[in-house]
C-alpha cells in the first residue's frame, strides 16, 4: 500500500500491529528488487503491515524520518520506530524483524 504524509499517522503510528515502511523511489534498482519481496510478505500474513513511501512524492516524510539512503526500511511497533535497515536485505531477515 502506497501512503503519503497525510495517511502516515493512521496507517503506521496508530496501527495495532508491526509495520514496515519502505522508503523508496522508482529510479532506484535496489528499491525495485525489494518491492516484490515486501508485497509477498504483506500477502503472507495479517500479523503485520507493509507500506510504501515514494521519497520523490513525499519529501516531508522523507525528511521527518531522516531517510538519506534508499531503500530504507523503518520498522514500527505501537507507533514507535524500533529498527531501521538500509539497502537490499533478504526477505527472511525482514520477516524475522517484523515477528520480533
């Protein structure tokens, strides 16, 4: 699910399950490689949520969350950031972080 700064509070900070926010861009090859893995994770379980933020379309969130490199995965639980990973990481690792 693609979200904007207007939806961020509702979809991420107020969510009652773990959320991974993928800060990405269409011009970034590692972002494009990561996207299908994240979509698969989203389809595999209702225990967590996966959302996407395009850094070019939403520079406000990008700046607010200090995203300097992409892809950048920011993990939230109970409205708080608990982990952050930059770069292309394996699907198994993402799932393990979400289930922690």
